[in-house]
C-alpha cells in the first residue's frame, strides 16, 4: 500500500485493523520515501517491521522509530503474510504523527554559456553596441 503525503510527516505510530480469524495480517513492513517501489523491492530490508497481533477493534498501536520516520513524504506498507488464510483482509490503517508543510522546490533547468552567442544578445547597431552615458567611474 502506497501512501503519499502532501507535506512532511513525523510518523509516531500505526494501527492496523485486520480481518477476522486467519485473514488478519501477521506482519507489516514499513518503507519510507520510496514512491515508485515494486514488489521485488519490497523483499528488501524495510526501514521498520512489526509482528502483528490479531486486532479487530484498533486498540493496539505500534510505535515507530521516530528518528527514522521524522521526515516522511511517502510511506509504503507491505503485508507479506497473514495468520494462515489464502487472503489477507485489512479494514483500517491508522497513522499517528505530526504533519508540517513541505517546502519542496522543483528542479531548475539552467544553461550556462562558455562563449556568448552574438545572436542571443541584442545590440544597438547605431551605437556600435557601446553604451554611452553616465556609468561607474573606474
């Protein structure tokens, strides 16, 4: 499950309400800030994982490592297994933490000239391209 945030989140805890009996997940693996993660990548080392207990009313909160989850803008949850059924059921995923506005700056595309192209710089041909008038006295 991929959860993008509109700001930065300090994730402090997670609540999972799963299905009845054997359909409840028995493990969750958390990955932070990996927005285009694939199932193959989910087999890798998570940022944190929890062994889950059957919780059908949301009374169990799993505390995250706050230092590791202090600046999250995208969270991926992987549920690799359950308590023995062919299907895994999730009814609720609760996240607790603090949200702050993200000041993300887009990528700036800049071109630097090593030699100026004359056609890129307009000149007043009547003055021969020389500026006249008051200027700095060197």
